[in-house]
C-alpha cells in the first residue's frame, strides 16, 4: 500500500523507455546473444568511465567479487579482511574462494571500514583487504592503501553501491588493484536483471577473468583453467550502456535529494549521514540513525512511506557465515548501529514534495521519542 517506494526502478526506466527499447531491439536484430557487440561496447564505455584499462562483464556482483578474488590467487587457508556492516555477498565471495572472511568494525562517522581495525587484524595469512563503499560513500582509501602496501596485500573494492562516486577526484573502481560492481536493478547503475562487472588496470587479472567467466576458454575448445559460466548478458549490456549515459545526471539528483533531507532534518534528533572530506558521495542509500527505529518505520508505513534497513544483521550474524568468519575484535558499532539505522526513500525520480512529506514524519517521530542517538563509539583495538 506504500505510495512512496524506497526506490522506483520502474519510473526511472520509464523516463528513458524509448532509448531502452531501441537498445534491446538492436540486440534482437543482431541476434548476438552471448558476449555480443553490446557487451564489448559496454565494457569499453564502463572502463573509460571508471578510468581503468579493463572491464569484464559478468553475471552478478557476487560473481564479480568471487572471480576477482580467485583471479588474484586467493584461496584455501588465506584470510581477507572486510567490514561487518555490508551486504552478505561481500563475505560470501570470500568464502567461495575457500578463504576466511576476517570481519572488522566500521567507522561511526562514515559507516565504512575502520582502517585502525584493519591494521590490528592482519596475520601472516592475510592476502587482501575488501573495503565496501557503503551507501555510495568511498571508504578511507588512502589509509587502506597505505596499510596494504606496507603488508603486501591486495585491495579489492566492493563498489556495488558506488557507481560514479569519487575519492579525491578519482572514480571508485580505479582506487585499488581491482573492483567489483553489481548492476542489480536497484543500484545506481542498474540492469533489468542480474549483472555485474570487474574493473582493473591489471592485464593478468583481466585475462584470467575473461577466460574464467566463460568456461575457462581462451579460444574455442581451449580450456586451461577451471572456468565458470558467468557472462554479462548481452541484452543487459545494451540496457546498461544506455543507462550509463544518464548515471551522472541521476547521481547529481541523488545528491540534491540528500542535501534536501539534510536541510530539513538538520534540527531534529536523528543522526544524518555525513559525506567525508574530498569525496563525492553518490547516495545509493540515505541512511539515518534514530531512537526507536522500528516505531519510526511503522509510522512511515502508516503514511504510505516505505523504508529499509541496510543491514539488520552484521555479516557474522548470518547462519551461513557465523562459523566461517574470524572476528579479531569486538564489533561495537556493528552491534549497535543495526538497531538504529533506517534507509529513507531515495531515487532520482523522488520529488521534492515527497522528501518534505517524509522529513515531516521523521521530525515528528524524533520529537516524540526520548534520547537522541548521538554517542559515538570509537573502539581502539
Ligand atoms: C548488491 C551488492 C552486492 C551483490 O551484487 P549482486 O549483483 O546482487 O550479486 C555485493 N556487495 C554489495 C555491497 C552490494 O550492495
């Protein structure tokens, strides 16, 4: 019954329906359904957009992460350090290589992996750091890259929520050794089904991944590695190429909506997201923290406003992961934030009046409940 959805993918696609129809028809006309011309065209366009040499389109964001880690040689007995507050796919990818996810806490201001916690979690088994640019905000890459170079570790960006985000002027995806993107329909750049991509400047990884996504084949009937079938679908690639040309405009609109929320909610009791210095946040999600979060969600629902929680369970709380993760230190922020965070509707087609309507409900809720959520916990290992 919600009248304001969290994201309105349908409305967004409708806006450019003619361009999408033409792109899909083009694939039908050519009939090159597997790794066709549209895949190559999108890969080139997306590599250029990210400022890297190679883009390899794959079946999903999870596959992009898994293949990247495997391609870098990560496997049994290795450890990969990541953050508790992320989508489960980040850790599943580590598990699928045979490595152990080492889960650390996030910084209370940026909600991204806390570099101090990374340094303290490194062992002789550590092979890589897997930061997530959560909610569209780049992680603290200078600090992460410094730790990685000191210890000889790979850095793989989980950029599934950060298409077009920038860190010190550089586009996310170009900051580490490689990056994984998801084009799940609700992402800032979304396909019309599952899709993902690996981007990298490393020629060896690009070649490996290109073969690995297609049965390990380097040329017809030549299979040197134990490959997979995880190719970016040609119709999805055609759609993505159209949508890529609108991404910057949509991200600008997301920033304007976030600024409007910020202004309207500035005086209330809720904790607002803060964009760090020198970063271009692309607000995949607009996440606030408040007291009595579940009551706020019910009130929003009564007003026909959808909301979400990203994420209600830290990685190590999932049944599939709890016995596979190593947790070197207490995860104080992860443990408290998951009960306080709520994602408000945000989508390029959201209207200014709708933001006003949503903000009014949040303000009323915040005024009616007691203590604000303000105490920040910076755990030092
Ligand atoms: C969406 C997402 C993924 C997984 O992408 P899929 O395409 O759904 O497999 C991985 N990591 C993060 C942070 C995500 O948000």
